[in-house]
C-alpha cells in the first residue's frame, strides 16, 4: 500500500449511516465489542392488534438479556414509557428488564411511539449480530388482564415478529487501525460491520461505504475494489 494513496482516498470519505424503522428496532446503531457503558435504545414503533382487529396501546415491554452481553453490566434507564423499570436477576447477573405503564395512561388506539434504553457492556464478540427477545403486552383502554394481547419478538427476520438485532463492530480508534480477523466476513456484510469506516484495505483491494471514495478506488492505479469474502486470519487496515 502507498501511504499517499491511502490518505488521499481516506480524506474523501464522509460516512452517514442510515437506519430503517420497522417493528421493534434498535435505533442507536451498532455497538462496539468489549466496550463498557454503551447505551442501547429500543424503539417500540407500534402496539398490538387484537383478534377483533382493534389496535391496542402498549402496556409493558420486557427485554431479555442475551448471550454476548455482560449480564453484570446491565443498567436500566427510566423512561417516559414506564418510569421505574423492574430488573430480574440471578445473583449479580441481570436476566431481563421490564418497563410497565400505568394502565390509566393507555390510549384508545395505537397512536404512540416509545423508547427504552439499557446501559451495558458488549463482550469481545466483534463481527456478530446479537438478537434480543422482546415481550410486548398490549391492553385496550379500560380493559383488564383478561383482554391483554402478548407478542413475543423472537427469531430471524423472516418471522412475523423478529428479534431486534444488535450489530457488533470491532473495537477501534480514530485513524488507521490494523485488524487481524478471527472470523470470516462475507463481502455482503462489509457495509454492516464497517459502515462507520472511511476506507478498508486488504492488500491492494479496498472497500468504502462512501460512494465517492468507492468511485475513487475504482480509478486509482494499482487499486481494486474489494469484492471477495474476508477469511479468519486476514490482516486488514481500516481508517475511521
């Protein structure tokens, strides 16, 4: 690699990540591996639909703590949704967090958007996707527990109610980072795990999530666009 070529391409980068909104989502973007004190915010984009077709407001929202999260690090933030969360533990490990609203505050339709936040540490599991199981309970305005509708958000994206998934990117610092991969990364996933990078190099092949930089790679003498999978053991250079 020529340093001047690396710098010229990196200076052209401007990364603007985008997030899609649907179902229950994580709106804070990817998390960093092996980093303490990260805030992960979940969006409750809609309530539930009763068998009658009635749209119901959300009464409670529970997040189970999955593998890949340090369970001793989990702290629940109060929310406008339910001011005081209930934390379930096994010893010092948090197993779930639940926010419950005052039933008197329920609306007569599915009209509101809510957010809840956990502060936690993601373990050293870069290049993974961590699914969270969410239990959402909805109730008609003025109803009782007998009228509750429960939706469990779990499983892959092909499910009607899929788990929200936390993308874990590698620990890195501003500037150039040398990474030796411990796992395979499909070419199609480069944007998922390096969406906040300016440019990535493997030998003379480069990738950038920025369209302008990607176009420069294509016309830079001696460089080529990285289009193949990365393998465990590969050495890459990434500028953030």
